[in-house]
């Protein structure tokens, strides 16, 4: 009788586990095969789409120096008003001209000897505007007009695309194809069967964006001349990177 009770108690403990509620660990049956389910393959697909720029952005500035700070400020304002008017006369819209910086800097000469009177500082006043140019064949003409009106600082010309969505879509399609090829290669190398796409995410800020291509067109071919020097818009590439996760299964033997 005691033997039967002991067997029943042992069976109960195996069925329900310890009384404290801790999880029960079950031993693997001898001879049962052990299998591991693959989690997936993650790759980064890259795509690029060439596009012709349709806008140019430049920074145009005026700098004036005067021992009288008020006089310097007034002169800089007068010249900048003339520069903006000259730019607008070339067809640039008011909303495409935006102040990007205004500063007043006091420049002091080296410290005088003790016997000399302190020197009056020279005040430098700078006023800058960002200008978006939508007619690329007018870039050089607009810069010339700004210089003629008194601008004495021009900080580069950057070409871009006003609406890159079409080019970006083409680059994404190429990135998906590139990711699929990479994933297939990895699956074959590791003996796995490639499944469906589990997730896709776009990588922002790594290598995406616009890149000027090599071999820019000559200014004479683009029709962009002018006294300020040749301006060539060239070509841009819209680059996209996508992180793609594919499901996988063990390949059939």
C-alpha cells in the first residue's frame, strides 16, 4: 500500500510541478531529434538614380567697414537693398530670397604703447542672403547683377532638385533588387531557403542624398557663361539605402 501511494505522489509532482509555482523543466525524450529554426537574413540594399538639377542655391553677401558703426550699418543696408532689387530684376521671386546672416564685428588694432592714445575700432558689418535660382541658365547673369549692385561676398553655388520624389522612388526600387540579390547569395552560402520579406526600413543620413556626378558638362555646352565665370550644373545622383529582413527556412536535403 505504501508503494502505491509513493508512485501516485511522484506522478502528481511530475504533472503539476513544485508547489511554489516555479516552471517545470521537462527532459528531452531519448532519441528525439533537436532542431533549430533560423531567424532570418538581414541585408542593406543600395540604389542610385541620376537626375538633372533644376535649382541652384547661392549665398550672396555685403560687407562694409567703417569707424562709425551706425554709418557702416546704414551703408550695408543700402547696398543689400540694391543687391536684392538687382536680383529680383533678373526674375528671382521674393520668396526665394532669405536673409541668412547679419553681423557686426569690431576690429581693434594691436594694443598701443602706454604713451599713445587708444585707437578707434573699425566696425565690419556683414549682411548675407540665400538665393534660390530656378532658371539655371540665369545663374551667372544673376551673380553678375548682384556684384554690379555692390555684393562683395559670394559663398558658392549648390545645385539640387526641387522635388526628388521621382528619382528617390527609382533608387528605392533598385535598392530592393540589390537587397534581394544579396540575401539570395547569403542564403545559398549558408544552406538556407530564402523566404518572404519580413521588414523594410530606410536608412536615413548615412549615404543617402544628392551627390554630384563626375564629368560635369562644359559651361559652353550648358549655355551658362557670364562675367563671373562659367557655371556648370552637371548631374546629381539620388542615393538610397534600405535595410531588408528576409525570413528563411532550412533547405530541404
